[in-house]
């Protein structure tokens, strides 16, 4: 099983990300995910994320979205976590605007790891105490620590 303790990197966690809409949120979080990873091109990642999003919204409800994509130029599964400054409409089934975004980029060669992480995050996201704590985290290190502790 994919370990959040291994995969979460403080430089890929942010609090207070400014975005006026879903497209802006996806672009900001894709940039965060690619900021310290030379093999990942933010434009290619964003294109893959947007293509996946066109199939169905990754807004899973309760103000959480888990946009994700498999990409050829990624060698291991990566995760970025962002709490938006203001919620944006993600087209979630429950119509609740999203303020917590967990973006996963995975290798086509290891789709099972990608799916395991997606499943783990979805389970965490459906826990009301996790959502409350994530929204109350004072800064990015606190949010990263919460993810590691809740695993």
C-alpha cells in the first residue's frame, strides 16, 4: 500500500492558494506538484488532469476534489495538497464548492499505486474530523503533518 508518510513532501503542500475558478485551482495545484520535480512538465500534467476532469468531475463532495492523471513522463506517484483561500465550484455531485484539493500524478507503469493512493485519500476525505482538521490547519507544515498522522 502506498504510504503518505513516504509520498507527501512539504514543498507540495500549500494553504491559502488563490484561485477564482476550477481551472485556476487546477493550474495552481499542478504548478505546486511540479515545482520541485524536473521530470514533470506542468503544462503536460495540467493537460492530462484537464482531460481526466472532462470525463467527470473529481469533486468527490464535502468540499474536496481529488484531480488525478496517469502520465508517461512520471516515474513515481506524486501528490500535491492545497487548501484554497476561497472555495470554487468544481461541479461536484453534491454541489458544494471545493476548498481542499489533493492532486495525484501517477506513472502509467504503476497504475495500481495511483489507485491505492486515490482510494486512501477518498477514505480520509469522507471522515468529518479529518476535513475539519484540514480546514483548521494553520499552515502547510501543519496540513502535511495531519496527512502523515491520519494515515
